[in-house]
C-alpha cells in the first residue's frame, strides 16, 4: 500500500475497533488467542510495526525511562570509574522494572538546563550533579517526574554523610602530625588558568561545584583546627586534571606534607604527579582520596570507602518505585588506611 499504515488503517481492514488492535499489542490477555493472531497476521501482511512508542507514552503518561543527569561532559562519564560503577548499579535495578536509562548532560547555562528538564521524556531522574535550588527541578516535579538526588538535600535521596567522610580523613591526618595540607577539588576554573587556589583565610569563599566538595572540606577542616589548609581547584573531575593540579602543588616551594583529593579519580592523578617527581607516597608526602575505587586499592591509597554500586541500585529503586518506604537513605562509610599516608616529615615545619 502506498500510504503509511497506522493502527486505524489496520482496524479498518479487520473490521474491529482501534482499541481492539491496541490491546493485541499492549493487553493481549483481553483478547482471544485466535483474534490476536488474526490481528498480528494482518499487521504483518500490511507491514504495520505496532503502535508508536511516543503515542503509548502520551496515552499512559509513562515512558519507562529514568534520566541520569551527569555533572560534566557525557564522554567523561565513561572515563570516570565512579560513574561507571554507579551506573552499573542503577541499570541493574532499572532492568528489574523493565525500564531504560537516558544519559543527560547538564548544560552550562541554567536557562538551557531548564529547557532540558522540560523536554526530557522521562518518568524519573537521578542527579549526579548538585542542582540544589535549581528552578528546573520544580519543572520536573510539576510534570510528575520523580527527582532522586545522590547528595543529602530536600526530597528523595540516597547518599553518604560527606561531612563525616571529611572528618574521618581530617582526624587521621591530624593524628599523623600534618599541619600543612592542600585539598585538590573538582570545579570550574577561568579560561586560560591552570588552577584556582584558595588560601587558609579564604576557605569560606570556596565555590562548591558538586555539593559534596564543600561538605568534605568542612569536615576535614573541623578535625584539623591547627592546620594550614589550602584548596586548589583542578577543573574537571579527571585523573589528568588531578595530575596537573598536583604538579602545581608539588613544584611550589611551600610544599604541603599532605594532599587530600576530594575524589579517588583526582587522587589517582595526584599519585601520578608524585611518581613523576620521584617521591614516595606515605613517606615524602601523604595522599588520601574518597570513594575507594579499585585502582585506589591497587595502588595503596588511603581513602573513604562508600558502597557505590549499592548507591546506584537504591537510586534506581527510589526512581522507579514511588511506594518504596525509605525516601532518604544514608549509606555507611569507613576510613580505609593504606600505605599512601604516614607521619608528617619532621623537616617540614
């Protein structure tokens, strides 16, 4: 036939209602086996491929799709071991509900992000990036989209206590006698700049880009009241950025005795920079991170362990099951001490 075959075309050919044809695809238990087979045979003869997925979504109000809002470039999501592990847990749960995941990149402009939220054909969304107070979230909620955060905030979330995580690292380094500490954090830096640095008296001005970074820094500073703490913003949360930022720190005459990377991805880059300069972590300079990625364990980096895959699984459960009883979940963490941290070198005052 020359024209496009639609559900109505098929119904007319068979002499049945469009609802009957639709039921053959979406509610087969409502038809006799004989009638359903007759509909499918005629559809095959005419080249009809079934009801439009978009049309089904409009009628049912469901897409069976969960959005995942990544904080940076989508290509970085697949290079970031944390995101890969988290997505593995998230998709395992979504598959149990017969749902799919849609990766979304947060635009740089807030207005564009609001438009993204308005257009996205999703039932729910899991936020990897911090969008606390963003008006676009109100757009989603008004549409009936469930919003799941991975940091503690209003609404539904599954997260760790990032302030406590910072305290655990701070207490550990304080006991080892460290008084000169540099924190390497992810975040935006001006074009043309290698890093951004905030001194000990400027920590209140430190701009949080991910949400967890401010809490981890606050916890660290709380447990190291006598320490001189500087923050160096590395740019994106990548190993390459961590390596470059650590190079800037290690080549400074005012070298710290300890570097705290606010993620293991950055800590791996710091490890590279330390090795580049022939230094030994735990002896010449202490290094710690957060998350306990597999490579951190392989290299022996002190870090905070969190159940990343479990976080993804529970985020998926909250996203797909509005009746799940726990809507705000704090996951356990622990300090894992390895060889990358040791006593502060005595020659450094």
